[in-house]
């Protein structure tokens, strides 16, 4: 006994001196110091040894090594809270794991979480649901592996506004169903694939097809009311969707007709349709931003199908789409109509002159 007349163990040290702040050697009761660079405190025991932090009532904390399981055990509030297994796996809130780091409980990260591998959610409840909450559980992204559904901005318990995606063997989207609930899908959509629904009110397909709609099949529907279905493009020229409607005057007709000389039909082949045979080289070209970028040089360009059409950047701006990246088929059709009508007028005027000359 040191500082006590009644030692309770082989070595019992009591000292009432204390420091006002934690500092090396200030409140330490036992100091083990080596004159070089090594100092050890060894616990030699075939079972469990460690450091206990206790009060008069119970052991409140402990740092133990258990030989039976070859693991470091960390105790707080008289219970094990963390364990480091012999293989280096760390587990918090449990005693066994097969992962390098395992937390049994809710974790909060106050900064970025970087994951270099995959991200897998395996819910303990068995339904394997993944949910990302926004503002309470009424605004979230829900992935239900049991129902094969993805819900956006839904209430978890309601199961509304779910999207069902079923890829086919070609890794394209085969069917997608959107509705107020899974049991009552109101609309079916297909994107780069096929959409079908026997009880849906309407089916839509983009770069694909739609079948079995009870009322209508639409591939594409634009703001003007025009749409495309399995039979082709339908121009819905609804005056209720337009304003400031007027006929073109004679000068406008002449202006458009004279532009016809500036429009040239080109022969071309799409680069994406060129079959690549073996190795191909590249050359540096200047893009729209004035920066150089590589462009493939194919040795079999002539094998692509020949096509005829317009170059959008050579057309008057009112005949091309925004940014002159495409050609507006509807505007080209209107332009052709103006030119044909103008030609018809000129032919009629010439015919009238011919009739006068022949009559003379």
C-alpha cells in the first residue's frame, strides 16, 4: 500500500493530489519511463487482461484483450461498445462481423463520404429497401427490392408514384409503368424500348413502340399539339394553340422564294453509321469552342449508306432548330409551300402573257 494503510490488492496506490488541468505527469499515479524510446506495461494472462476504469460502485470503462477470441474489447458505461477482431475487422454495437468496418446502429457523417468501391444497402428487416430522405420521410427516394420499384417524392408507407422498370435480354428498357399506385397504373411509358399495358389509359414510347393502349398510342407529343405514333408524324395545326395569325404578304412571299437559290441539297454519310474495320486513326479538328479535339478517320467511309438532306448550319435560321443543330421539318414544309405557290403564280402570269401573244 502506498498512501493507504489498507491495500486491497498486491499494489494499491492512493494520492489525493491533483492538478487543475490535464498535463503529462500531473495527475498520473504510476509512471513507467525508459531512458531511450521504449516503455511497456505488460499484462500476462492466459484469458483476459486489460485496464479497468471504475468508481466505488462498478467498472464504468475498460480496455481489454480477450485471448479466447483474440480481440481487443472497448467498454463504456459497464458494457462492450466496440471490438477489434484478430483479423483487423472493427465492429461497433455488436460482437461479430465479416466486414472490415461494421456499425450496428445509425451513423451520422458531417462531411463528405467517399466510397471507391460499390455501395450496397442490405436492410436487416429482410425487404432490402433503400431510402434517401429529403425533408422528413414524405420527401424521399425509395428503392423497394421486394417489389422491384423505384419511388420518387413518395410517402414510404403509401407506395404511390412508383416507376417499374423491367430490362429485357438486350439490356433495353422493356416496360415502364407509372401510376398512382402499383395496382392501378394509369399511363405506360417506353424509352428506347417497348411499352405495353392492358389496362392503362395511355401508352407512350420514345424511340420505341407502344401497344395495348385503351385510348391512344403516342411516341412523341410536342407543345404545338403535333404527335408521332406508329403510323407516322401527325401535324395538329390547332389555331387555339396559336396567336397573331396572318397571311404572308407578297413581299414576304418573294423574299422566301428568292431564298430557294441559297438552299442546297447535299449528299452525305453519317459517321455513326460507318462500320469500323480494324484500327483507325484520328486527326485534330477545331470544335465550336475554338478548341482542338481528335476526330476519327475511318478507312471505310464509303460503306456507310448514302443519304440526302440539308446542312442545318447552311440554312436560314428560321428553317433550322435552335442553335442551327438540326432542321425543322415543319418549317421546311411551310417554306416549300410558299415556293410552290409562288411558282404557280409566276406560271399563271406567264401563261396569261402567252395567251395574249397567241391571240395577237
